[in-house]
C-alpha cells in the first residue's frame, strides 16, 4: 500500500478509537470500561507520529541557473569588452577589471590623473570632445579614442556610450562598453592598401600598354585614340586642331654606320627633346620605327607651322649636344578640315612629311 494511504488508514483508525472511547465515557460515567480503547488509540497515534518522524522530506528541485547569473567579469572577458564610466561633473573615470586587461594594465588599476595621462595622452581629449558633443543625446552613440598599451603600443578603442540623466535632466554619468578595434582598422587599411596597389598596377599596366618603352612617349595605338578624341572635341567646340608628323632623316644610315644600339640612343634622346618641347594639352607619340607625331589642340596653320619649326631646330641642336649621333628631322603638318577623320588627317600630314623629304629634308612642309 502506498505511504499516503497507510497514513490515512492509521489516522482514521486512531480517531475512530478516540471517538468510541469518549462516547463510552459519557455513556458509562466512569473511565474503567474503555481503558483498552484509549491505550489502543494512543498506540496507533504513536505509530503514526513515529512513522512521520522517520520520513525524510523530499529534496527541493533547484530551478536552472539563469544566464544572467554568470559572472560579469567572465562574460566581459569572453566578449572581449571592458566597461568604462565617466562623471561629467567631477571628471572622474571608473573602469572594470576587463578594461584593465584591454589596456594592458594590472588588474583593478585605479584611473587617477597620472594613469589617465600615461594611458591616453591623446585619447583623453578625443574622448572628452566626443562626450561633450553628445552630452544631450538620449540614444546610444559611438566614441573612439586611442590608448597607449604598455605591451602593444598605440591601440584604437571604440565604445558604445549612453548618457544617464538625473530627474532634472542633467547628465550625471556616461556608461561605455569598450572594445579594441585596432585589428579591424588594420585589416581595413590592408584592404585599402591592396586595392590602391591594384589600381596602381592597373594604371601602370595601362600606361605600359600605351607607352613606347624606348622613348617614353605614347605608342601608335594610344596616339590614334587621342587623335580621335581631339577631333571630336574640336568638332564640338569649333576650335582649330593641327597635327605634326615628323621622321628622322637618314635613320638607316645611322644604324648602319653606328650600330643599332646607337640608333636606339638617338631615338631615346629624341624622346626627351620632344617631351620638353610639348606644351600643356599637347600629345606626342612614336608611331613607327623613327616616325613621330604631335597633336596640337587649338592650333591653326600658323601656330602649327611655328611649333613644327621650333621642334625641328630643337632636335637638330639637341642631338648635336648629346652623347649620340646627331640627326635632323623632316616635319609635315596639317590642319583639321571639315571632312577629316583621324586617318585622313594623319595621311595628309604624312604626305606633307614626304614632301619635306623630297624637298631636301630637315625642313617643314604644310599639307595641301
């Protein structure tokens, strides 16, 4: 029989005996007759009391421990955060044990003025400027400041801050949850550096693809693209445009007499002279073995003729002064006409170049 049912039966029996005894006492008027009943009731009640005395109470089941009861310091350490507070009225700081770890300080170091100045020579001002700017904010905001970690050097900390206000509306305290974000910024900086390097490499590759390695001038492909753009711009603006095409006189003789290495030296020297002669907005290129061009935006026939003559003289005199065989050039120039494309303009200037060669070389000719 279960324990609860046994207890109930014993209790009922004991009460039945007590009630019967009382009834008999009242009916008989003396105590002798029901004495055995009283003894029996006492025995039953004693057995019931003894049974309850021997029973052990069931252990109480403890409720599961709530997550909020975890040690706050351990939770902060696991999250990699520290806690910091600031009293605007007194200027007093307080911080947690975990903040000391982030800052590289011994545990529970007091944030006195000397400690703050050593830890945040620049960051203290950064922090207080930001806090003053957000002094009336009711929502959380971000604060970033630098510290000097004794082991790791300069570190950047980021805090989520919240102002605590008095009933009168005064900011009594600023609570901050702080995290070291130095590595985050370093990673961003590395990504930006890699991106910038990729852009530089792409630009260098583009320049190499469009540049003549020997002279440092643009190559033929880049020159024709630029000529197309300048023709379109001249059509839209109505401004004049001229093209010079020039060629080294007797360049084969230079190679045959002095060797190809000296011929390359002549071309490299010419590249330097042409770059120095080129004005802002003008474009120069090597378009063949010893053939070059120069695009002159805004130049009419007279200006183009003067530029061509100036270039011819510069190459004649410049190569005489260089440690390379001296050379001359023949120059042809043409002005953009109503029906010209880049190809027809180049062809007309090139024809003027060959007219200069047929006329005796080392001279300038205007296209028909």
